[in-house]
C-alpha cells in the first residue's frame, strides 16, 4: 500500500530537485562573467546546486519507486548535511560574536577597528591573495564613487556602510594639517587616487569583516530554521525507508512469515533421536 510518508518525501524532493536547477544555472552564468566577485562565488553555488540535485534525485527515486538503496543513500547524506550544518552554525556564531562599530562624535556613521574581530577572521582577511580578490570586488562595485565627492557637511549628516567608512575615507582621527607623527597607521596608507584611497588600510579590512559578520549572523539564524526543517524531513525519510523495506503484505522487513523455514537449534538432534528410537522398536 502506498504510504503517506513516501508521498511527502517524494513531493519534497521533487520541489528541491527543481529548486537546484536555477542554483546551478546561476553558477554557470557567473562562470561566463569577467567580474572577479562573481568568479569568487561560482564554485560554492555550483557545489551546493549539484549536491541538492543528487540528494533530491536519490530521495525522489527511493520514495516514489520504493528503491531501498536510494533512500538509504539519501538518509546517509541527509544525516551528514544535518551534522555539517549544525557545526557550521555553531562556528558562525563563535567567530561573529566579536566586532561592531565605534561611534564617532558628531558623525552619523561608525568606524571599525580590525583588532575588535575574532582571530580567525583577522587571519583570513590578512591573507594577501584573499584580500586582493576582495579589493578587486570593491573597486569593481564602485562603492566609493559617491563618497569621494562628498562635502564636509555630507560627512556630518550622512551615514556610511561599513565598507564605505573603512575604505573610502581616512580615519576621522587623522590630522594632515599638523604633524603626522603618532597617528593611526591607516593615516599613512590613505591616498587621494580613486584606485587606492584606503584600500590597504586595516579599517577597510575591518569594514569588510563587519559586512561579513552581519551577513553571517543572518545566515546563522536561517541555518537554525533549516536545521529544524531538515530534521523533520529526515524523520519522515526514516518512515519512508521502513515502508520501502516492508513487504507487500505489511509484514515488517526482516520478520520471516514462515515459522518452519528456520528450525530451532535442537531440531536436528531431536530428529536423529526420533529416527533411532523407531529403528530400535
């Protein structure tokens, strides 16, 4: 008899199977683009898309066509995904617990300091190859195009994003009219050239990390919702797996319906003794 859990798993996996197609398409479209930022994102998108496609296909075939090995593979990968997502969520909250902006007196925006962020994020952002990729992304996005035309009054009244605050202007504490001795090291990295600005400043790296921290915290909350959903789907999948392994007559898998197929351990000894007794008498 076709069971409810198999139907639910079949529909859920058909939905995720169709949802994986635009994810893979987006990754392939990014692969054709010349923008560095998009190339940086294409590999994770393609990986996630293909994993969802394979897992959903296995779950759909196993649930709808009662293929036990496909459902077993589906449940195994699902268990791995639940564990990986749980570890990623805990790790995400751990590395993003530090950070945040510092209020600037008389300004609407905040400034960000690299030392306020977790050691793991600082080590990652200081990697030259990694930073060159991000720097190219910021340049390509023209994030600073409007900020460099601001007047002093604009700096007093307008807010800035973390990246704009760190990369598009020197730190507020910099004083270029008097001596430059003993100032923030970022003051020496500032350059009026639109291709340089403060892209090599620690404040720029801190602004990027602040954006990453905010996005990662949002994703971590979403991960918790996804964990609850995946655990629910996994539970239904276990029921579907048991139904697939069940015989048509509703006997549980592994239970022998013929009681005499496997005799008890003393059957042969009893049979031998019975034949010998008949021979003697």
